[in-house]
DNA sequence: ATGTCC
């Protein structure tokens, strides 16, 4: 075990044990963020790795200032876990793979329509009705993206329980150990991107004063993007299950790219999470790569971690070097299978290399570091069955 | 991450 909380410098902490390799560039980015005006504390989680200017896997707590660039372009990106009506041991992989490829993402226009009305309903339900009215033009621009997974590390993956680590906590959740589950990792697609771009075009990378109209405007759009992303994950799950004739029940849906008002030591401030799972939203899923386990954990709220957890394994290799490193080792057909017996549906040649299990760090170490730091309890471990990845391109040809 | 980028 050993301690996995490192104090890098004043206001900069890293949750990582000695055996967890963290890239030096990521630590430098973390220190850089800590020096931004009004930045009070930053914490690197065990999946910390370098991003474009700002680190991924970093929780950043500021006072007075809000930094949209720290949330990034994929506002509202998160993980949603669903229990399906299927028995995990009765999955017909060949048949399901064919059905998913053929039918899961067809009829985009009707799903766009369904998405638009679902988003409207949901915005009303969470009290964002007026905010939506004021931003209809922005939102309408992404009508075509409802229910699409997107690229990068986004995926929708059928999974099964392979080990229950804590019977009491597992039973409390009331979920079926034998069921097939679906984990959806996606976000706000082009909407979040547009919101960040608008902000950067107007203000560059400087923070916004929390009392300003500009901060209000950003937060309004940010909150709409969170809602949009939540609806999007629900739509992705629905269309995948529809095509296989499965029912589904949501177990959890937690965003990991967002900024929210959070008090630390009794002082109010703003917590920016980029690739960081909140520890105060109930149980969460921390997935590894497509070739490793995902962990369902119960987070433990703590000021040390700024009430945050890792959101995944974290990249080990940058995307641009994956194909070069693995091209001679694997054919595409080999990348469509994993050592755990799961299938990978991904027609993008670069992406299937970029997301290879080798490109990611060990999820077992990441989760062990969280447990060693007293930040999480493992409930159960899940293994992939079918991983679906796609980048939607159809509508552009019209 | 992004209708990526001609």
C-alpha cells in the first residue's frame, strides 16, 4: 500500500504512489495552473497526464476567478452506467456485433428529433428553461449530434461483473450481478467545443471574474452543455439497446469535465474538474482501457483530493505515436479483439491504434492509489464484452 | 476533444 499523497509544492498535491508513473510534463502543467491568478489549490489525480496546455486529471480550486479553458472543450463529458435486461452470459457476440454495426446508429434524423425534445424536457426539469430560450440558436446548431458518441476516448461498452469486492455495498445498490451492463463515455460534442471557442475568441485564456456578466454567460452555456451531454449519453444507451431489443435502467451518470461552486475549509470558490470524477455524487465507474477492467467505486469526500477521483487509467502514449509503435505488432483484425475475449467495433484505423490497451496506464494501479489515499472503496470490477466506438460522419454528405 | 484538415 504505502502513502499515495505527494505534496509537490504549496497548494499543489498529487495522488500517486511510487509505482504509478506520472509524466513530468503533466506535473509542470499542474504547477503552471497553480500560478494562475486566484488559483488556490490544485490536485493531480492518479491518471494525471499532459493535455493541450492544461493537464488532464487535475482538480483546480480558485477563488474569485473562473477559467473556462481549465474545463476544456468537452464540457459535460462523463460516464453513465446502465443495467440492461440481458444476461451477461448469454451474449451472442457475432450476432450482436453485426446488429450494432448495421442498426445502432442509423436513422440519425429521427434520433436528432427525439434528442431535441428530450433535451428541452430535461432543461425544463433542471430549471434551465429560460437559459435554453436565450441560447436556442447555439443549441439548434448541434441538432445533428444528438445520440452520437464522438471520437477520441469516447465509447459505449457492454460490460459484465467479474468480481464483487464489497458484498455489502454491491447489495445496497440493488443491481443484478448477472446482468449485462452498458457504460457510456461521451460529452457535449460540438456544443461544448463552440462554447469554449466563443469564450477563447473573446477573452483568450484569462479567467473571468465571478461577479461579471461574462462569467454568468459562460456558466449558463456551461450548464446547458452539462444537460446536453447527460441527455446525449442517455440517447446513446437507448439506441444501442433499442437495436438489440434490450431494456435499460440508469445506475449512475457523472460528469468529469465541469466547473462548480465548491467550498473548501469553509471558504467558497470554484472547482474546475478536467478529467476528474466528483467524489460527492454517489458511486462512480472508473474505466480502464478497452482491454482491462473498469471499477465501480464508492468515493470518499475529502479536502485533500478536493472531493475528486481519477476518471480513468490515463494515457501513457500520445495519440500520434500509437500507430507507429503498434503497427508491426498487430493487424487491425487483432485490435478488434482483446485478451479479455471482448470485441471492439471501430472502423477508424487511426483511432483503433490510438485507443489500444497499450496506450493506457494500468487502471489497477490508478484505483489502488485512490484506495491507498483513503479516497475510494472498490465495490466491483467489470470486464468489457463489446466496445463500440464511432465517429459520426454520415449527415455531412447531404 | 472538435463536422478535426487541406
